[in-house]
């Protein structure tokens, strides 16, 4: 979330930049500043009352020592009145803090100055794309038909076992899925990321820390009995490892990678864009997370983009990189680059990764800080994350773009993870 300092010191800038996200924040910022003034007033009055109570306690003690019980009793009665007043002020301050927090939490992150204006994906800015041309054989079909032909992914069986959006990977389908996970992790580790294997369920505090709650609770699977949420991405548990932590400045950057299944309700999803692997309720993803010094976070973002691009180049997939516009960027992000691969059989672009810098927005919710060697104060770190990569659409593009008369060609970089197999036949 935004800090009160950001809101107070840069009010007009915050208002103007949030307009890029389609948010009119002027009334909310006015309310925040007013509520903060109210909170400060209650705090000041409470401090004065508590100071009086401390002074009276000392005076009462002295009077009792001097045998002046009647005078001490008068002051004790006054102490009782002040204690009641203190309770009233404490309650008012708690209520004010609650209102203030609710107002601040309702505001999205400020988009970076480079985020273009626009209301939807149509207004995203093309950064670059490669020039790979896919030549499909006669009779080429989309991946859901290939899955049935080669018996590698069973959507109907998944529907029987659970429901739509929960496919069963079989034989070579399971093998290539494992190969992709292993390949992605190997690439990330070689680039300096430290592997962790987090829980697949998180508590409310973790969901709040990375911004999924209260913004996206409708898209998350929730166990009401234990009040736990199935993770929508490894970003949530991995980033929350450092919730309520003050990390050493010398330990930055912290770079982590994790493979997890991910779970998203995707309520209201329908149509051709969600067929087959295009949109699932359960899917596999390998994530990269970075905790950075604020001065270095945008250089780190550029490196993350190049890292994901290198992986797609090794897979031999046609891809493009988009800078998301204000209307398409997430609630928590300051700047996001999306990666899309081209599905030749479907003749459409499929998103396979988002790489984002959240600046201090998540860190403020997480209370994730470092002690600055320059200011000697604790400062908020910057957090970043990216998919490296999400599997379903990556696999869809691999299957469709590599179909041949001999079978489905396995990308060369995946063959060592599949026992040297060159084709799915």
C-alpha cells in the first residue's frame, strides 16, 4: 500500500498518476489526510492524558509517604476520571486508525512514469518481438485436438474427477510437463535464484501482504473452516517469507525461485480464449521473486525481462513483450511487462508471463524493511516477481508450433529432461 508520506508529500502527483489506472483518488486522498489529522489529534491528547497520569501517580505516592491520605485520595479520584478519558481516547484512536487503514488499502499502487495511458489490453505498448515464423504441416490442429490424438492430456477425465479447468496429463504429456518445470528451475538457478518449495495454502495475512486480499478474494479458493487460501501463484508464499522482517542491507538482492501448482477460480471465464490449456483453474508455474534495494529495482526488472526472454528463445517460440497500460496493469504493480507466445494453430497470442516491479507497495503491507547504511534508519525494500514460466499456454504453443508429420517435435532444450526423446508419436 502507499505510505502516508507518499500521500502527504506528493498528493497532486499521486492523483495524476492514479488517473492512468482509471482511478479518481482526489476524494480518497482528502479523506486520508483528514483522518490522519484526526488520528494525530487523538494521539496527542492521549499522550497528554498519560503524562498527567504518570505525574499524578508519582504525586500520590509522595503524599502517601508523607501521611497525607486525604489529599492522595482526591488525586486518586482525579486519576480515575483520567483513566476513563484515556480509554475513550484509545478507542477513538483505534477507530480512526481502522478508518485510515481502510482508506489507504483501497488505493492501488502508483504506476511508473513510463506506464502508458489506456483502458484495456488493446492499449498495451509493444516493446519488441522476435521474427520466428512457424510453418505448420497440412491439417495442423490446435493443442486440445493434439492432446486427444496423442493421448497426452485428458480434459474429459479431469472434468469427471473434478470439473472443467482441471486436466489430467498422461504419458508423454506428464513427461513434457515435468521437463518444462525442471528446465525452468534449472535456468533460474543458473541465473542466481535460490530454490524454495513453499506451502500451497496461505493465511489471510499472507494474502494481504502481497495484495491478493482484499482485492482478489473472489478469484481465490478458500477453506472457510481454517480460513486458509489456495495460492494463486508462488509469489504469495515466497514473498511472505520476509513479512515482518528487517533484512540486512548487505543481503540485498534476495532472489528466489519456486515451482508450485496454482489455483484460480477464474469466475466468469468462457469462450474460445479459455478452451483447452488456455485458461485453467489448476495449473503449474515456476516463479521468480526478488527483494531489492530501491535504487536497484528497475535495473533488476530489466534483468528479469531479459532472463524470461532468454528462456523463450531457448524454447524456440515466437514471442512478444508488452508494456502494460494503466487500465491493464494490476492493482499492486508499478510497472509490468507481459510476455506472449504465438499459437500458430489457434492464430492468437497467449500470455505466458508477467514481470512486475511493485516498488515499496507490497513491502509496506508486508512490513518488509532493511536498515540503510546511509540514513541509519529502516527503509522499505522493493519487491519484484515474474513467471518463469507459466506452463499451460507455454505447453499449448510448444505442442501446436512443433507438430509435424512424424509427431510433435520436442524442443532440444527439453530433451535431456525427457531421456533424449525427440518426438511425441
